[in-house]
């Protein structure tokens, strides 16, 4: 399949680009940050997301969504990255929907229409350490009555403080490091014994720390199979990784575009600094890296749509490369802007902070290099 968007996908991307540039540019994010908004995103804007159909991009048509694919979701994520838009789109419309579809939960016919309408926010709680490690889940799920009792902690739960429903990965059998024995649960954050602490990250986007103290859930809360949650979790994480890779492409390309504009406008010794060959070489190299990464990310998203069971290697390549390329883009942007690049007076430093967080989300380049090596049995 050609590594370009088709007409429908290009139209969706243009629609998302125009909408976000108008309704949620970087200035919108600055306003939310400076006001110390309790949610960290605009609920009014989220309802407009739903009205545009974005919230239901992956939701099947029979459940009130658009019934589109991961490439289409990626085009929206790219524009979110371009504008640094704080939004629960990743956690709810992509990861949450993917979990409900893959877990074959009985509640999906109830929950999917609510997500598509912008009335339900979800969040995935998987990591428990400083670094991404889904195999290391230790949060305990012990049999209790007709259900389970959950005890332990989760960190870096994106949008966990505003979620109406949590997808929690817990260990119902086995030991940390094993893939067998994991179970996914749908948990109401208001359940007794569950404490939710908002953590504002370096990029001023949202995450939460969750503390489970003998949280009681019934058997109906299980998403998928007891002790057999790993295939669903890994599949959902792959979707999330592809989406974050697309966001990183948007971040990197926007930082590059702003830098090229600056190179044309900034004068030194009576000449635009973009006329100096050393900076031209660096800009050309960065452009090439972004285009190669864009192709890798699009290929991974296409594979998630066509052959999701074979998408793991391509997703890891895309996520690793997107993190590295976006990091190069923001570092070069800061360097070429000079000292002003790291001040709050312009936006370049804000892109650097977001890229740093997004690179870690669902695994950094080192995690995915190791994952790819294991998949290829190196």
C-alpha cells in the first residue's frame, strides 16, 4: 500500500488541522496552563471534538461512531501534536475504544456510544514504575466474594484524574515479568479505597497516580478473560504507541516549520541566517529524518488497520524513530533559535517539553529497540 494518505484521509486531516488551528492552538494550551485549570483541558472543546466526529473515529458506526481506522486516528493525533492541544483524545477515543473493542466486554454497546458523544472519558492504568514496563505489573487482584480486591499503585495514568472509567491492568496470577496471569478490569474511580492524585507533568499536560487499597470490583468488571489479559493489553498498547508516534511527527514537523521561518527572518551580519550553509545542511538533514519517520509511522498505522496481529515490529520501529526524530527536531529548533529558544516568550521550548514526555509514553526508543530485538529473537 502506498505510504501516502488517500483522499478521504487527507480531507479528515485538513478538517482536523483547520479545527485545531482555530479552536486549540498553542495559545489555547498556554491559557489553560496559566489559569491552573483543574481539568487541564477544555470540556467545551471536547464536546466540539465530538460534534466534529473525532471522538468516534474508531467507534463502529453501529455504536454511533465514524467506523474509521488507525490511519485516520493518526491524522488527528498529528494535528494535536502540531498544536500541543491538551485533550483526552488519546486516552478515551483511541486507547479506551480499542480496549473495549478488543476485550469484547459486555458493556461495549453501552460505553462506546457515550465515548463517541463525548460523554465518557476513559484512561488506561498500566505502569507502576518510572519507566514503561507492562510485563512488570504487580498490582494485586485477589479473589474476593464474587469478584476481586485490587491493591497496589499505578503511575503516569494519562488523564486519570478526569476519567469516568479506568482500565486497570492487574496481576491475578503469576509474578511480575510474566505475561500469564494478567487481568484487565473496568473500575469506577469513585470506588471506595481508590485514591486519585493528579500529577502535572513537565509539559503541563495531565496524568495521575492511583492508589488502590483493597478496592472491591465484581466479576462483571473483567474486560476479556481472567488471567488472559496480556494479548488484549499488548494490542491496545500497540494502538496507543502508533497514535503517540503520529503525535510526535506533528510536534517535530511544527517545530521544524517554525525554525525554517525563523531562519528566513533572523538576520546576522546583514544576511538571513538561513543563507549560512551550516544551518542549511542541518535543516536539510532534519527534513529528511522527518519524512522517513512519517513513512514509518504511516506504515505502522496501516498495518494496525490491515494486519494488527503482525503490527508489533512496525509499531516499535515507528514509536522509537518518532521519539528520536522529534527530539532531534526540538533540539535543533532550540539551537537555531539561539538562547530565546528555551524561554517562555516563544513556543519552541514548549514543544521540547511535550516531546520529552511523549517519548516516554508507552515506551521510549530503548524500550522499543529491546522489544524489536526480542520479537526478532536476536
